[in-house]
């Protein structure tokens, strides 16, 4: 596991189902459940991730590949510009795996849309500050 560096900013990366950019997606080749769990938990290693992994996008509502692709809780596949943003503001903090983006039907004359980046979630923090946490109705744990 790489040594993590402190994050300088809080960023919320999420999908948005209200802006009409929702897409259907399929991993090619199909991703084994064990690998998906490893990615979702932030524990996946580059050795586990298949070289040439692709994500097939269907039903592009806005006629373009979204900058953020993923389920509502992640993991998220980011456009190169978003990876560049994160790396500029927090160099060495985040881990990414390359993913080829394909579309079912040609968009802008092609079905191949280059590399995007699967953003691995940070490892879970194994703690809870009971004294400093305010629970529902201000009840403390």
C-alpha cells in the first residue's frame, strides 16, 4: 500500500442523475466480483487490475462522454482533466487505474474515447471519535 499524503482540500466527486447525463455502462471484460470489492474498498493493486480494461458506455443522453462516470456511491471513472485537477491540487494523494472508454454507437465519429481514470477510494479510517461526535438528537455514543 503506498504511503498516503494529507489531503489539502475537500472535494466531492459524485454522479448527477438530474442533469440528463446518466449512462448505462458495462465493464469489458466483465469485472470479477472479488476485484470490484477490492476496488470499492480502496485495496486494489495495479497487479490485480487487468491491462486494457475498458468501460462500454451506452445511452449517452447529452451526446458526449461524461466527465464523471460511476454508480452513485462510486467507484468513479474520471476524465483526464479531472485527474489532472486532483493531481495538481493534491499530488501523490490519490490512486488511479487506466480505463479505456468505448461507446456502443459512434460519438463524434468514433467509438473509442481514450483513457479515463478509475479513482480508487481512500482506505477506510479505522476510528470513531465518540467524545467529539454529535449523534441524532445530540445523544452521544
